[in-house]
């Protein structure tokens, strides 16, 4: 094993360690949420995951951006198969190891990879233009501050460079094979473990080769620089993505699997409230009876959510899965009429508060309290009451995130914990309590209209 192989091995180990540590941190944050059993109907969940996450079915609602995203998605999945060969080459000191294994099919595979690389490159350029030149409104909303915009641009620019490096590497590699046989053989003996180089003339990179230098030393240097840049960039991307909105690359799959199977408009019942209603509806029930041990609670029940730990683990996974694409906000009727509600901001605020909360506890101990809450300090009551509960945001999300569930839980806290509902709702609540209906007349008078 040569020095370059040792450097590559060290780089790979550092990448894996950093990636695993970050994944553990994110997993721990998600598990701060309340338990929620979503193990029902696995067959329906698998079907939904394959259709939405793998099949990109919801992306094509907007055909142009959907098609471009599919190119990037396929490129990410399929080109990374080629990464396995690069990693093995880096560890073993070989060159295009798979060319011997699959023989004549190797060139066809590389041609497919190169075609996808070109499509990814073009798609990322189009996305950059849409964000920074055309400046689509949903990418420039007020919650899209400098970091969210920079994060998206960094990923797109890096993708362009990685694809360009991959194609240039192949172009230089192909040109090397057309060089002097004696020089090529000497180069192979000095740098690799005797594996012969694959054929030249790949589909896309063959158009790049004519603009490269013609001398052997320059071509060899370009091939090596691009090889190291490509693999180092991919490994750095693997770590960076765990800090980025592009974490959805990984989380889209479990997030769609555990997504809601019930109709979008069906809200869950609070268990504590449901018990009270059941007692009211059962005349023979003894409200003072001692509940079974399984139902005893160490503390008084809370209603709704004030902090990220009051949300379920699935809601916290939603926040980490958010792509910040803004499709939810772009169809929100409240946002479209000028109100401050943005479903995307709700998800971003939840994720930011979760990171802050977890970091504070990790640094200062479990009893640390920074005096902040998700409700009030991050998401205001004005935003929450602007929501019409229409579910347009959940319907628009490409990976089935449910911002409405978080909005409803925060509103429940405002109403049931703080008695902070708007005046119009307080009047309705009072009528329901006194009259059993939202209207301001007694139950006995409810049918008087038929006598008129």
C-alpha cells in the first residue's frame, strides 16, 4: 500500500467517523419527540415510500422543475454506483477495477454515468439561474435568509464542479490511453497494481479530450487532480449534507414511509381530552374511580405543544426532512393574501429550535433552560391563527411533510393551556359549553325555525 492509498484510507475513515457522529446526533434529536406508534399497515407504507420517495411522483406536479430534479436524483443514485469503484481503486491502488470484472460492458456503464453527469450538470445550472437570476419568489421569501440561500447555492455549485471533474477525469484518462505505449506502461507500473486501463472514447468526455493538453505528463496530472477532487468532494459532501437542508436525500425515505395514511384532513385526538369526553358520554362511569396502573401519570397532562419536546418524533423528523423548496408556502392561502404565516418557516423554525435545544442540553447539562420556547420565541400566535387548516401545504409537499400537525398542536396549547384564543373563537367556545352548539341560542330553541 503506497502513500496515496494511506492518505485515501485516512480521508475515508475521517469522513465515516464525522458522518456517523452527526447521524447519531440527529437521531438523538428526533427521539426527543414524544413516542408515536406508526408500525401499522407496512405494505401501504412501503408502497407510498416507493411511489413518492423513489418514484418522485409528487415532484412532477410542476413538470419542468420536477424533470430536472429527477435528473439530479437519478444522477445522485446511479453515479454513486461508480463511486464504489473509485473507493476500491483508492484503497487497493488499482485503476478502473471493474473494467476487468465486467469486460466489454464497462464502457456502456461509463457512458450511462457520463450522460447522467451531463444532465445533472445542466440541471444544476438551470436551478442556479432560477434561484439567482430569475429569482423565483418562493426562493426569496423573508425566511430565506442568507444561510438558506447560500446553502442551496453551495450544493448546486459543488454538484456542478463534481460532475465537471468526473467528466474531465474520464477525458484525460481516455487521452492517456492514446499516448505513447511505453510511457503509459511505465505510468501504470509506477501508480497502480498492474490493472490495465479501460478503453478510450467515452460518450461525453470524448468531446472534452480535444481541449486538454496533449503531452503525457499534463494529462496524467489532470487525471489525478480530477480523481482526487471528485472523491474528496463527494466525501466532503457526505458530511456537509448532514448540516444542510439536503439531508432530505436520506430522510425522504423514512419520512415518506412513516407519513400519514389517514385522510389529510383527519386530526388526531388528544388522549387526555378523549378520556374526559368518554366519561361525559358514559352515564355509568365513575369519574372518581382510580384508573388502571397503566393510565396513571406522574404529572398532570399537558395539552398541545409549547416546545419541540412536546411534539412527536415524526414531527421532528419532518423538520429535519424539509427541503426548503417553498412549495408549501407558495400554495398557502394565508401567505398568498399577505399574512405572515409560512408553512416552510414553521418547519425551519422547528428544526432550528430543536438544534438549539439539543446543543444547549449537551453543553450545559440536562437541567439547562435557556428561557426560550418554540411557541412564542420562534413561532408566534399571529402565524398560527392565520392558518385556515386547509391542508394545501401538506398536499404540496414533495416528501409528505405535515406542517399543519405542528400548527394544530401549537394552537391547542394556546387554547387549552393559555386560554389565548382570538375573541371570535372564545365566543364560539362559550356557546358550545353553554348551548352544546356554536350558535348563541339554547338547545331547546334549536328547531324553532321550522315553526315559522
